[in-house]
């Protein structure tokens, strides 16, 4: 019997089965985002329990980013070629096992290894899950609604990660590692029953192995270099040679993709203005947020003396605002279009970061912290779903995994690069062992850089406001001629 999920959904009312499918995908995305942020508050407890140095400790965070950001391109294309359902289920099972391992290990290297494996599995679940949604829900209001719920779950997971980590760390840091395991297993059970089979499961189209090797190696080396640069020195021979090697690999990847009959990434999609703006917007949005969260966490715990739980609760208003708006953003996009919604969201983001520049050694929760968090939550609710909608609209079904992987790569690489840059700025501005005022003064340049990054994201999206708005439901077929002003479907 053919599942009703095998074809795009067009009806206004969704069936319970369809809602179940969306919730399973949302659960996986929630876990992916949760793991990016949840470990942060637990790091001091991990260091004490396992006797880890600072250099080793940072790899608990970096190991996840390395696996996630380095393999997303491969994960996206694998979803197209091997089948979205198959890739999603296998990766979700690996994620659950790695979560269990991370909570039971008793050494730093094993914990780092489990984090890398979790990042690797997330690199496959994220693009597979997003492409399942974009091929199940018809482009337009139905898909916009589904994507707004899905991406809001991701933003909520990232925001709530700190809150949950603060609560669980009071018991043991191991619970922050173990929590995703049962949730992932429950999601896997329901996914086996609900996730539809995709039309690409026979692996048609071939495998771009040279592109997979060079692309994955380029992303892994780039993320590794950026993560290590603050410690090794941005101007050191090691860092410069690593960047050069990453550039060579990236150039080789581009050359291979231009000549491949079945490319890992069809470069023609980047001829689309909305696509490029979505990719760059995702990098600046997530990069600024990760760096801002890093500074705020250090400020609250190191200077204000707040506990892990107090710090987590300070972020709660942003997370709640994102969660409560999940079902509304699709309608907002339908009415105003993605460029306008993204521009408004980035404007709120800039104001949020700029307002936080007023921090002092005395807590100013009502005047500074709370308004910043509310503006941040509103910005996340508007920008993140809209970027996903803009990136996936007008893309053929058999390339949804590729575009999803590309978007998630932009998010993770942007997060790694901008966090490293802001960390370097803070380090150059003062020593952590200095007076409280000196530490605070070292944070201000970092906050200024975060604000500039968000402003760059706003400027990137502004050209989209000048183009004539087209219906969000327009699908550009591969064989159809794309509009001259926005060549979405042009083949390379």
C-alpha cells in the first residue's frame, strides 16, 4: 500500500501520521542543536571529574563541531543518493549509541571521540531530515509552515541547551551526555513507522567519490584550523599552512564538481541570488549567536558570579519566545516574503547585541539582559526558519539533500570561524587573570565584533528587498527557464 507521505502534501489539514512524521524530524533536529550548546555549562565539572586540561577540554566542544561541520556536504548528498529515510535512520541510531557512550566514559580522549561521532551522525541526520520535509510538504504555505516548526525546534534546542545543562549539571555532567540517548531511541522507534521511503533509494545518479573526499577533507581541515588558530596563533606557520592546504583542497573540490557528471554539490545552485544570501546569512546569523552566547556565559559566571543554573535561566526568555512562535512564522513568511522577514530579524539581532554593550560589573537584568534576550529570541524566531525556506525553495526534490547539507555547512563553518575570531579578539583585549574591570573591558571588543557580524548579515539580505517579490510557492523545474533576475534552477 502506498503511503500518503510519498507525495508532497497539499491539503490544509494535516493527518495525525503527518504530524507524527514532522515531530520525529523535529525531535532529531532538536537533539542536534541541543548537543551544540548543552555541553558548555558542564565543562568545568567535566574538567574536575576527569582531570582535563583547558586545551583538552575545548576539544569536547570542538570535536562535535569538527564532525558536524566537516561532513555535512557528504551527508546531504548521501541523503539524495542512498535514500533520505535510510540515511536518517542509520545516523539517528549512531547518535543514540554515541550519546550513551559519552555518558559512561571515564577518560577525556574517549569523551572527545564520542562527541566527534555524535557530530558526524548529526551531519547526516540534519540534511536528511530537512530534505524529507521539503520533499513531503508542497512548496508554499504548507512547506513554510512545516519548516517554521522544524527550524524553530532547532533554535529552541540550541537556546534550551544551556537551560537543561544548568539543571542537569547540578546532578552530574554525565546526565548532559546521557539525556539525548533515550530521546533519540524513542524518535528512532517512531521514525521506523512514520518516515516515508524516498524515490532515490536505489542510488541512481552515481557517486562523486573524488568530490566527497576533497570536499570533506577541505571542510574538516578548515574547521580544525579555525578551532586551533587561537591556541596556535593566527599568524603562525602551522595555521597559515593549514589554511593554504584547506584552500588547495577547496579549489580541487570546485574543479572536480565542475567536471563531475554527478557532483556532490551542483555549483549552478549558487548562481541564485536568494540561495547565496541564504547561505551567507546563515553563516553570519549562527556565527554571531554562538560568539555572543560564549561571551555572555563567561560574563555571567566569571564576573557576576552566577551559578550554571542562574546563567541558564537568563537565556530562558529567548528560548521560550522562539518555542511559542513556532507555528506562526510560516504565516508571516507567506504574507511578507523571506527577504523582509530576514531583514527585520537581523535588525532585531543587531539591536540585541548593541544593547548588551551596556553591561557593567553590576547586574542590570531588567535594563540590559532581559531586553537583549527578548530581542534575541524574536530575531531567532524570524531569521532561522526564513533562511531555511529561502534556501530550499525552487530546488528540485533530488537536490534537496544537497542544498540542506550546504546550508547546514554554512551554519557550522560560520559558527566555528566567527567564534574563533571573537575569542581571539577577547584574548588580545586582556588577560583572564586581570582585574574584573580588565576582564569586562576585554569582553567589549568581542561584543562589538559580534554586533558587526550581525550587521554584515543584515547588509547581505538587503539586496533581496529590491527584487520583485515572487510567490513563495513557485517551483523552478530543471527543464524550465529561470527568471532572468533570479536564476534559481540554472544547471552548471
